[in-house]
C-alpha cells in the first residue's frame, strides 16, 4: 500500500500543482498551510469512504461519475497549460495574490476533495488491499488510508519545502524549464487518459 501511495503522490495532479504554485508564489509557510488543508481533505475521504460514501455513490452513480469526469477535465486542462506554446511549467513562478491562511487552508482542502486521483484511490484502489480474512474490513480501511495519508503528506511536505529552490534552478537554466513543461504536461495528460478510462465505472460498496 505504501508503494502504491508513493507512486500516486509522485504523479503530478491538482494537489501538487496547487501546493507548488503556493510555495513558489507566496513562500513555504503558505505551502505548508495549504498542505494542512490537503491533509484534512484526505482525512475527510478516509472517514467518508469507510463510513458509507461508497454506498451513497452507488445509489446516486451520476454523482461519482460526474465528479470523476470533472476532475479528469481539470487534469487535461493542466496538461494543456503546460504543453501549449508559451505555457507555464510546474516549477515556474506565477504571480499570485497573497491570500490569508484561512483561504489557503480552504483552497488546499477543496483542491483535494475535487481531486479525481484521491477519489479513485479511496473508492476503488484501497478496497483492493482489504482482506476480510484478516479482520474487520472497516478497521483495515482506516489503517490502509492512514498509511496513504502519511506517505502523501510526507512527500508533499518535501515538495513544498524544495519548490522554491527547484524554481530558482530552472529559472537559471531556461532549457530545463522547457523540458520540465514537456515532462509535466505529458505526465498530466497520461494520468488524465488513464483516469478517463475509470470514469464510467461505478463506485463499489
């Protein structure tokens, strides 16, 4: 489970894009506050997925499918923004307003709750690791989700703390910025395509 969570968090997505942009545009503290909101979003998914969210999505399948479709569309948009001529890479600074801590926290939370990678992780991927023979499935779900949260927060914290240094390095080497945009855009596009295949799938109880 830890390796799966590591692979997911290292793949660019809405969370990484938001956290990096905040860290570069407003500083590490802003990035860490945003990360705190992201962490609460993970906990929200963990609780809901283990206490009946899958049942709700099974009863109202369009809600789950629509949310995933919107998330995939956002990933495709991010890929286009990176790949289009004159686009901006993940670690290239952008002009951002200096938002207060409360807004940073809320935006981190909202970005995570609308992240299709997280929805699929909790409602389709983590349940595959649950073995009824090992005991209470709900307890296992909470344990596995906790592992995912720890891995994701640790990796994202490193990204937040190093984003400024990476951005400075890329700024000094323009050719690196071009390749970084191409790599990030391609990865985002690949993730969007892979997740798009999961859009029609209904939530599993």
